[in-house]
C-alpha cells in the first residue's frame, strides 16, 4: 500500500479515538471558553475600539497552547507504549515514520478544528467594523503552525516516557522555553547577562515562537517564519522516530 | 515459511536469546515452550520485526525481516503477549482499522471483518468499547486482528492466556484447523496445549533451544516413557521388586504398598521397544495382576528435567 493511504488510515483511527473519549470535547470547550474570556475580559476587545484581532485575540494563543497542546500530545506515544499497542502498530506492514506522521497529523487536524471553532469572533469583528480579513487569515495560519510546533515537541516528550503526566510536564517546560526565548523581559535579561553580545541573544530569540508568530499577526506570511515552524516540526518528528527506535534496540 | 538462523538478542549484560535456529513450514504448528523469561516473547518480537536482533538472520516467506520488513510483515499476523488493543475504540472500529492497514477496502474489508468476527465469536460485543470488555473478549479481539487478512503465517504469543476452559478449547481448535494451511508459531507454558495443538514443539530455556521434536518424541525423553506400572494382589512388595529387578530391560523398580496390594513401576533402560512390557508380563505369570499399563511418558516431567538441570538454582553466566 502507498504511504499516503497508510498515513490516512492511522490518522483516521487516531481522530476517531479522540472523539470517542471526552478528551476532545473537554479540550474544545476549554479552548473556546479561554479564548472568549481573554479576548473580551482581559484583552479588552471592545475598549480597544480596533477592527483587529491581533492584540486582543491572537496574542494569547502562545500561552493557551502552552498548556493545552501538551495535554493533547501527551498521550500520543506514552499511551501506545503503556497499553502495548505500540507493538501492534509497529508490526503492521507500515513504516514507522508513516505511523509518526499519521498520528501527528490527526492531532494537528484536531487542533485546527478547535481553532476553526473560534470563528464567531471573526464574525463579531466583521459585524462591528471592517477589519482586514487577510491579516486575520494569516494570523490563523500562524496560530495553527505554532500549535503544530508545540505538538511536535509534545510528540518527543510523549515518546520518551510511558507516563502521560511526565510527558505533559516536560513538554510544558520545553514549550515554555520556546515562548520565553522571545519574551521581552527575558530578552532584556539575556542582554544584560551576556554583556550585550547581540549575536547570542539573536540566536536564542530566533528560537522563540513569539518572534515568528508576530509576523503572522501583522498579516505577513514570511517564508522564513513558515520555514521555522515547519523545520521545528520536521526535526521533532524525526527525533521522535529516533527515540522510538532506540527503545526497541536497547 | 519462517527461517530463523543463529538468532541472538542481548539486553545489556543479559543474553535473552542465544543462538536460536529453527524453521517452520506451511502446515506446521510449532509450539514454543519454556519457563517465564526463557526468551520466547523476545524471539517472537524479533520474528515479527518489533525488535531488531543483535545478530542472526530471520526470513519470513523469503523476505529478510530487517531488509524487507514490509512485504514480510504483510505475510504475518501477530498476537502480542497480553493481547493489547486500542481501548478507546469499539471492537468493530478496531478491526476496521486493522483491516484497512492491511490494505483491505470496501467489500473485501467487510467480508474480512465478518469472517474474523465469526471465527472469534465476537458478534455479541461488536459495538462495545474495547475497554469495557472482559479479558477473554479482549484477547479474542486482538486475536481477530491477527487473522483479519487471512495471513499465511501466524505468530501467537500465549494465545490462550487468561481464557476460560471453554474459550481455550475453542481457540485451540481454531489454531489446529488453521494450522493445516498456514505456518503457525505459538508460545505457551501450558503443556496439555502442546499435545492438543502442535505438530512440533521447541523447548527453550535461558535463551537456548534445549529440545526440538514432535510431542511424542519429546515425551520419549522422559524416564517414564515405556515404563510399566502394575498392581498386584497378594504378593510381598520386596519379592516383587526383587524379581522385576532382575529383568534385563529394567533400569529401576519402585514399589508402593496400599491395603495389601503392591503397585510397582518398572522403568526401562531404553524406551519404546516393548521389551520391558513383554518381560514384565512373563515375570508376572502366577501373580494376581489387577492392573497393567505402559506409560507414554510425561511432558511436564521432560519439561522440568530439561529446563531445571539443577535445583539449586545457581545463576549461570
């Protein structure tokens, strides 16, 4: 069978499994509630009087994802190992990378669905004013890519351990690094610590999802930003495959 | 169909599997016996391509499992130890997934699922979630997954573990029937299963093959094989023992007295040629013999004597 068919089969099973347990519904409801609360209450959507979603809506996403995406990703491999289905999966006539990509895509699509369900906010802002919908679309793309990046990191941590809790904690810390590396207070701290070695600060901040997400929020689909997210995803999935292989050989 | 040559697997300092070689042809059911931790599961995991061997070569249907894993895996169905299954799906959903990943689509997929469901008696739980199933049903669900594509080769790790006696019987019947057209390896530590199902058995201990033969051949390794047991009324135990001890074919004689009757067992020097039985019958003329039988040999005794050469349990290596 072709790789695409295998990936599709794996992804379909994974998605079905999401929706046959309460995890998916709980996740979506919490994600939407958080978005609503932060946009209107904390972000001051109405007070701003801007026909834009950048500062009131998208600005919170890196922080929501910090906790929510590891919660989605933690079971991906940890559970397969704990229950023993990993043995089943890897003795089926598929290549391991097809399983890794298939499972990743299923979770990523799920996160995409949660993101799409925030559409009422787009309708609201269009009803109240005339925003640039191109900018909003770009920001959505960026948000989804960022979610995928967190998810890929969670894939690694999920492959490391049998325990979902351990996986969750490690991946929150790893994702926190991805955020903080571009957080202004941290950048200032880095500059004073490194005696203003700008190149070192630049290297570290270039790993931050916030820096790369900013462009999308302004409506700029910069290929470098897209490349950053996709390469972190690619690297993380590759690392996952190495970890899974190491488990089997040792 | 399966050929294993010099297979070795080392975990850290432990040789889990150590130079194992054997082959299984179509129409054979190979029983894999051994104490816990002998290396049965590890060997099966290597055959099915889950674990890579440290050294050695495995070919499945002519395909090397390391070099051409996908065509090799296509030929195989595998029931891992403890029968894992995706708990967050229904039985039907799980089998649907298994059929699809084996490349079955549409009507062929449906037919395959129905066939597996029927063979494994899963009709009543078809739309139940796997995590609500009893152990027996879960086991059979995973078993159904392994036969869904009607593979030429089946690797079953303890297929009857955790089943009740009726279910055990059903699964054994199924394995024996399928064994007529397939090559099957299954592991067990229930010795009666070897007799019920296998055409050949391998006993493995501490990673090495210590016996390989048909169940009858294995049984003949027992000191019981060919022994004659007789119950005699009205004779003194030591007189009986003395007389039988003088027989040329007798190696050892044991007696037990109960209520004036002597039960005597005569062990043969060589099993299986019938000399001992004839000599015992001749020697017993004039005795009041109530019972006389020839032992076939006992698998459990063979198993114990092969896998526990010394009872002190000292660590080898």
